[in-house]
C-alpha cells in the first residue's frame, strides 16, 4: 500500500501557485515513508520568528486516518546570515527571534 503522507509548502509540489507566491502543496512519500521537499527560505512577519508550518497525513487504517500538524523553526544565526542577502535584506530587521516567539517557547523538550 502506498503511503499518502503530505508535506505542505514544497516548491514543485502538486498545488504550488507561483502567481501568488503561495507555497502550498503536497507530496506522497515513497515506499520507505520519505519525501523530499525543496523550497525557499521563509521570510518573517511581526510577532513571529522564522518558521514553516507542515502537516503529515497517513492513509486511513482500521477506520481511522492519522494527522500531525506542527511548525519547523530555524536557528537564529542561520536566519541572520540568510537575511543579509537579497531579497530579505530590503525588508529591514525582523522583530521576533526564537527566544521571543510564544509558540517556539512552548515547544519544551521537542525543541532544539
């Protein structure tokens, strides 16, 4: 049986809309349960640190579908380096770093 896990935000995936710069879509995993996602480095918006939302869905088994939703965070030092380059450098300095993000701080032992 083919696994139907989906990854959101992947360029070149099935629902990517280049006209609106919306990086949403899905990919199916291979037999080993892996998928490769090539995307851009995310930008930021006020009040939130740099992050990407993702969701994993598994095929229904025993009458029950499984779903996991989370966020992937990026190391501040890496983000600082990326944001010195175009087009990010024209946006100005970001207002929220990982230590100040309320969702990042709730991650507990799952983080870092």
